[in-house]
């Protein structure tokens, strides 16, 4: 079955980045479903543009994408979308307009990546917002994957916009920030994929935020239930619903990795160590792991079966609970 690969926005900053993403996809054993995020920082720019309707902000979005598209020789693919965005500046504000503006980020980046794949000789098809959702703008629920057979068809790379869908009236919707991960796992479930790869600039799921804990390490394995609770605790900025389609599928795994790392495999397994992830929770820490609930005996507040909040800083929680297992993790 066709693999699903999400290319994160942190990997899409320049023309060279789009070329690198296309080359990575072409090296896979079979053409994948490539779920594409907006270029780094673009979604925030588009939401600000919807609020301000600033022509200077529009020009910043325009130049950012035209510069990339011209270097790649695919300017004709983004020009119509940029004209559509310019016209949107004159729209009256409504409940659906923030999602409409935000949709341009994924639509532009997917159009660029699709065009680059075609220029490199790949057989590829572009699917824009193929997920039918309800009309809960800003946090829409997927209802159905349209064009499922075409997306799953072997031998052809399917380039799909992450984060966005459409409601029954054809209006663009979004599934919440970080939603490209969720889009990828939802599509994976719908087409029966065995694995979904979330490709980012991080080498995998870390035991802590490396900006706060210098000796944080990459976890090679993580159970689905731990991942669900880690997402709720804010680990890696996962969309809270990222792993729900994986749980529903039953036999699907998720791989979090960079282009070059082995990454973290998340599946229906229960691997050691007992404490795996520490995140910052207010003035304290959230600890995620198979034995996290045991920490309630030390005064921790249970957040779920595999997560507990402690009133100590992340660095200290990592030092005492996770670091003793770092050597095991790295073997």
C-alpha cells in the first residue's frame, strides 16, 4: 500500500528546500502520498493579512513565493493563486474568511512541489483540499476523503494539501494549527496505509525540548497511547488529534523523522523506558511514560494513564526521571 509522507513547513523555506523535498520523495521505493505544509511562517502571515488586509503584507507573501517559484521555473503555477489572494483582500470579513486566507499557504506550497516533481520527470497528481469536513471553521472535523481511489493509486505520486479541507458548500476549512500531521494520519487511515512518515527538521521525538534540556535524546520507539498523551502535553507541537486515526486504524504506524535520521517509530507497542518525555507545563513539568502514573505517589497530578504533572522544572524532571535511561535509549 502507498506510503504517506508529510513534508513539514520547517523544511520548506527556499527553492533549494523544495528541490530537496522532491528528491527525497523520488528516492522512496514507491511513489507516495505527499502531504504538504505551508512554507515556514506563511500561515501566520496569511492570518495577519486576513486581519489587517494590508497590501504591504500581501506583497511580502507574494514575493516570498514568487522568489522560490522563479528559481525553480514554476512561476506559472503560483501566479493564479497569488492573484486570487490579492482579490481576497476586498472580501468582507466573515467566519469563514480566516480559513480561506490560511488555505493559500498549503495551496501555494503544494502547487510548487507538484510542479517540481513533474519537472524532475515524476508522474504526480495534485489534490487540493480533498477532505470533506464540517463547517467548524478553525477546527473542522474530517467527514470523508474524496478522490480516495486516485490518491491511493499505485505508481503515481499524490501531492495533497495538508491542514485544509472543504465544507459541503465548497468553502475552505482548516483542522487546527499543526493540522498537516493530522491530515496525513487521517489520509493514511482512509487509504489503508501501513505507515505515515512525518518528516520535519527534528531528528525524531525528543525526550525533552533541546532548547531547555541540553542532553535531550531521540526516542527510537514510542507507544501510540504515550504519543496521544504527549500530544496533549504539547510534545513536538503535535496536533492533539494526530494519533486518533492511527488508533482507529489498528495496524498503522507513524514515523517521526528528518530526511537523514532513523527517527521515532510510534506504533501499537509498549517499549521501555518507563519515563520517556518531559515537557514544560506552566511552572512545572508534564512527564509522559508507561510508569508516569506511579509519580502520583510522589505528589504528581495525573493527567492521563501515561502522563502526570509535577511541580518541578523540566530540566530537573529530565535529570532524575529520563536521563538514567539515556544510554539505553541510544543503544
